[in-house]
């Protein structure tokens, strides 16, 4: 099964299945998020539909009446009998139980939807049944997210992680592709069917990718070890919270920042700017989202290892989004699963330029320990820079170092790796008061003893 939709399939109809456990505002917000995901993928959302069901696990995920209605909107290309009479008892009963959400509000032209997207996960059989019934390509929420990750992955690590998740998703959805395969299964042929060969090929690919990923992750671990002596800050938060824009502002870098979900998938590490001594590193991590596929959570544990190793976590939220509190719960949940619990944290109420003064005041009363910022406001960026430097310095040790004038290169090394707060010049040496981490100080003292 290929997840990549054809170029001509641009119009998407979104389907929400409301259950006793998933309804109301939660279902509405989730559907709105799915619309943003689909838009990020390049589709145009032409409308939404919803139906009340006791569960999303039924063989027929939609009732006959709702299927007939959706079939009408997708051109009656499938197997659904749309000619059902309005007085049909079964159809009427299902329609009576249906809750509709019609967006956009204008009348939709018939056969305008080329793709149907469900705001839930569908089993392989459910997906196959709906595609047969409607005759158009059908996605579930996980399929959409994996496709976005596939398109946005840039580094080797991210590409490997996403491909593993994609193959795990695709494997159970492989199907028979020819009559010959079916005949072999009935005993008329010999050897493996095409389906069996494809499944084995996927298993072999997964094994190779996992081995390669272990090797790449070991390299990443080595680089993190080299950086472990420096103070590290990790930006974490929901996708599209503005982490990359904030990263660009406080590091002076060209980190990609777009108003899209999952614009950033790869962990980017830059030095805080203006540069400090010792340097402070800032990492921008992959954004989170509700109902993130388990395989992607597992595969991105190594990416989130930057958060595990960080001395300070900046929880970035889009304060202009009314649902940011629920999004923050998702971030807490994922980080707890990854094992980030004891690091020092600061809540960043980002995009404050989109809030009124009254809204900003109310949020600061609700979150008194948070920092209100806008990546577009130089004063806010300066305030955040000062806060980060202050926290880093609190963790440093201050000591006096006596450096003989004959110690070539030592002073330059100290200035490049430590913060020099005081200098006194004597007849045969310089007395420096420095602030640094314990590891660098111990290394310097050992070197001084050998002079």
C-alpha cells in the first residue's frame, strides 16, 4: 500500500467518529487539528462529516446511511447502494442517530471530494472495506501523520526513524494484487505468493533499517557526550507552537520556521547568541501532537534524547491557541514516557503578540511562573536570553586561577571556555577569577599542575 496520494487527489473530506469516550469539544478540536494536518500534506479540506458510534472498532466503521451520503459527495464510485429509499427503516434509523458537522458552510458540489480522511485509526480491514465502498483513497489519522513525517524528514536519522514507522504501518495493509496470487493460495500454483514475498521483503527492510539506525544513534550519542560539558537548553512543545521561530531569535540562526504542523522533525543544535563563555547550546526538538502513532513515539526517543540531556527545558506553547492547556498535557505525557522528569523547566507563553493586554494579564495570573514572549519582539528575546544565561551561571563554579606569564596558550584557552569576571596582573603571573563548570575547572587545574 502506498501512502503518497496522487497529485490529482487534492480535495479532502474529513470524517469524525464520535464515541461515548470521544465527543464534544474534544472531538471538535481534534477534527480541526486533522484539518491542519491534511492542509500541511497539501490537500484542500472541502468539508467534514461526523457520526455517532458506540466504538471505532466495528467492522463497518460507518453506518449505511452515512456511507451513502459520503458516497454521494465522492462521486458514487464505489459499492455503496446510494439509491436507498428515504423511508427504508434501517437507513432511517442510522440517519436519525447521525450527528452532522458541515464545514465549510457553503453547499458542497456533488463528487467534489477525492480523498476521505478519518480522524481515528482504522484497522487494515476497515480501511479496505471503506475504500471498496466509496471507491476513493481513504486515509486514517496515523497514515496522514506518517506521510507528513516522511515528507519532512531531512537528516539520515529522521529518515530512518520515519521509514521504520511507515513500514510497520504498511506491512499489515499489504494486499493481494493479482488473480495468480489467489490461485496459488488455492493450491493451483507453487511457491510464495506475491503478497508473501512483499511481506518478507518488508520484514527484511525493517531489519536492515533497525541495524542502520542503531549505528547512527550511537554516533549521535557520541556527539551528545562531547556536548555534555556545556549547558544545554531544549525547546519542547506541541507542533506549530513557534519553537523554531524562537530558536531562530535566540540563536541568530536560520532554523526553518513555518506556520505548518511538523515543519521541524530533526533536532537542530545551535549556540545561544550573543555568544557566552562558556557557550550555551540550544536544541529545537520535534513537536508533539495528540494521538501520535506509537511507532513514531518509539522511533523518536533518540531525537528526544536532547531533552533528556538538557540542563533546562523550555516548554513552548502557542498562548493564542485556546487549546494550549490540553496540548501542554500531551507534551508532559510524551516527555514522561521518554523519561524526562527532573530537569529544570520554564513555561514559555509564546505568540503573545496575538493576545490582547487583558488576555496576557489573565494568563500571567494563571501561570505566574511562566514567561510571556513573542519571537518577534526583541525585548522579549533579550529577556529570555538573560534568563537562560542567569540559570547557566547559577550552575557554574567560581574560582581564582593563578596563571604564570610563561604558560603559553593557557589564558587564551581560559577565555574561550570560561567566563572571566576579574583580572589582576602581578609581577610574574595573572590572577583570574573565572566561572565555569566543574569538569572544565578540573581539567584546567590538572593542566596547571603539569606546568
